[in-house]
C-alpha cells in the first residue's frame, strides 16, 4: 500500500514540477511579451493625449520647446498659417511657414456649354473660309466639319 502511494506521490510530484517549470517559462515569455507593443492594435494604456498646438505668430513658433530629432505642426492663432518646426540631432530648429486655405471642391465642367461654343466657333471659321462670290482666284477654301458627338 505504501508502495503505490509512493509511486503516485512521485507521479504527482513529477506532474507538479513539470507544471511549475512550464509556468516559469510562460512567466518569462509573458514578461518579455509585456515589453512588446503591437502597432496594429490600440493599447489604451499607452496612448498619449493628442492635441493641436496653437502658437502666437513666428515668435511663438520659435519659443515652442522641442527635443532633438523632433517635428511638430504648430497652428498660428493670429493668422491662417501653420508652422512646421523640425529639430536636427543637435536640437537646432528649422521653421517653415505654410498658408492655410479652405478646401473647395472642384466645379463640374458643363460639357454641353463647351460643345455649343465649339459649334459656333466652327461655323464662324467655315463662313470666313468660304470662297468669294466675286470670282476672285487664289483664295484657299477650308471647311471644318462639326464634331460628331455620341
């Protein structure tokens, strides 16, 4: 009876030690994975607050503090301008101004109006290039046929 209990205890001990060893490996794996950030999955614990930085003129853009190798778009609150401030590896800034204009959708081209104007123009050219009725020789006759539309 003790013999079976000893073998059963050894088996349980073996299973328990295997389980604990696998947990140790999983713990190491999980601790390594905690340092990994999946760029395709938003993790709300590391998301930073995003805001539009507003400055007052060129002086405000120059005074905006940034670290080396950084870039920022700064919205001017006094004029329709956006400042792009870029710093190099030593932290020296370069500031470029861009004008802001309201986006307007392109107007649709009215093809029927263009066709009418083209037909009128063709008629005028054809009238001017008709031969003289006075019988003058040496005049060149050019006739333009109207465009065929489908």
